[in-house]
C-alpha cells in the first residue's frame, strides 16, 4: 500500500493540523499497540520520550490513551534526546519505543518516531502495517486488560551514564572550554551535565526552552549563536545539537562550522587506524560531499551511499555489518554504542580526539576540501506534484546533461517537510549556481 502518514522519519507535520492532530495520535497509538502487543501473555510495554515543544504534552497524552486502550503499559520518560529512546527501549524490555519530536523543524511542527524492541527504527514494512491498522481501526482491549501509565524519573540519568561510558576510560576534559548549544531542545539538561561531569568548563547556549523556542535561532541548523559564543568566550570548541539531539555540528576555535561529512572523515580515518572500522567502510547518504568520498579513497577506505534518512543509513550498516555511518546534516551513527544518530556521543568522540592528540578543533575538523556544493529548497503546497510536470523534468534533464562528467545533480522531495530539495556539486562554481538556479526556477514556476 502507498504510505500517506509515514515519511522518511516517522509521522510529521504542523501540530493540530492533519496528520499531526490529537485524534490521529490516539489512533496511531492504538494501531501501534495492536501491532506490537504480543499474544502470548506477559507485560506489554512502550517507552515514550519527547522534546520540549508545547504540543508534546498533547501528543504524549493522546498516544498514551491509544496505547493503553489496546493493553500496552506506557513508561513516560519526559524530555530526553531521541537516542535515549533507542537505548532505553531494549534496556527496559519494552515492545516499542516512541519519540515525540520534529527534530530540527520549527516549534509549530511535531512528529512521532518509532523504535522496535531492539532499539532500532522501524523498517518500511512495519510502518506500512501500522498505517494500515490506523486506516482500518483496531479493536480495543477488554476492560480488565487496559494498560497503565507510569512516569520514569531517571530516564535522563540512565542515558547520561550510557553516553559517558562511550568516552575513553580515565580520560578527562579538564582545562577544555566547551560551548554546547542544545537548541532549547531535548538535551538542554543532559548535554551540559555530561560535559561538566567529564571535567569541561561548559558554556551553555539554548538551554532555556519555553515550548516555542526549540531550534529558534540556535541549534545545528542555525549555529551562528554558538559560533559567536565560542569567539566571545575564547572556547576551544563548540558542540551544536538539534532539537532532539540526534544531530551535531562542530564549531572550531575560530568559529568555523564543521558538518557531518568532516566529522565522519575524522572518525573513519581514526577508527581505521585503530582497526575498529568494520569492513573499511563508511556509510553515508547521497547528500554527502564528493570530497568525503575522495578522502576515504585516499585512505584505502570505501563509501557506501544510501538514500536520504538516517534510518536508511542504519539499515545499510546492519545489512553490511558496518559500524560507522551518518549524514552530512550531522547524524552520526556508531552502532558499537547506539542504535541511531547521537549528537552528544559524536561530540564526545571529537573531544576525545582533541584530548588524545593535543590537536586543535580547527585542525581535526578540516580533513578534506569539499567540492563546491549548493542546496536550495522550494516549498510547495498541498496536492502539488512539481517533480512530475514536463517543465521541471525538462529542466532537470538539461542540468544533468550540462553536469555530465563535471559534477552531479540530486533532486528530491523532502520526507519531513513540504519542500523540493535541489542539490548539485561541481568544481566550477559559476556552472554550479547556474544549474541549480535553473532547476529552482522551473520548480517555482509550477508551485
């Protein structure tokens, strides 16, 4: 069946607008409860976390009602990073984990992400089956089998201890001044506490959530505030997270931002030198820069590319037996430690490299020269299908012909927002800009 609810990372949209309504969340909860409830008796549990959006209260309550109506008992973690749900779902022997978050999106959006009992995000088949149950409706449990809900007060602390365990034993961050931007999101308490407990002098940014300021002029998609704080305080490095803390950008001591590609290049080379990089392979998406691929080849390593979305990266990693992957946007997945992208864990790996080598952040974060890359987004309206029009198809075909042998073009519809993303790479900046603008204009003419 074609999926109407689920995108590349769960269900997402503007709060109180279809599909992100309280009624739909209740139905999704009931469908997930029916899908995951084991029929062989025993306790049926679901772990629910959320970020700091005001609408999280509404969706948490609605999901709980739907889940308990089908016999699931709900364990409520409150505000925690997305990777905490991936960690605590198998740790607490839950049947399913749910994160209420729209990640890097603005505060008016929200989303529902699912994790299976193994802590990994659900595959397409499982999501399609849950969507089918939402459409058809499910039979509620008998009155005596209704589930119950319980607040878990120490979920954040359990997660923090797990994060610290990934930092080299005996190593400390004494004398290191670190800016951490939590995007007024889910890690607003966890990230500063972890860094402080490891010995760093912490300058926190984006740690005053009010329900409406998540990702607002802060976080990994808007790192300017953190970069300014690094310069103002003379910090050694900045760690910039997004609203649910599964992404990270690194800011060096000069205020320069390093994206996920540069972080992955550093980690892949170091892990390979330590004989930790399984199969000599890094997994990344089609969005990663060609410069990363050239860097890896220069180190005798290979890049396995996937579709856009960290769960597709993880699926490829699990299928190939590889242990390091991620996205240019800052999802860094280390399956030795976590089941999904973890911005704080990745940030600690960078700090460990600084401590171990004595090298500066600017030195470690500048591993290759990126091929000039340009990405522009075009927003479209409900019901519009701009990529299926003849004019847009012709513009794309013309651009691909012009770039043949000189670069590459990637056009796709976002799986999390109503956007057409137009991305190209080319050694000739003038050609790059002309090609992207031509495709963008064709899309704009339609929408």
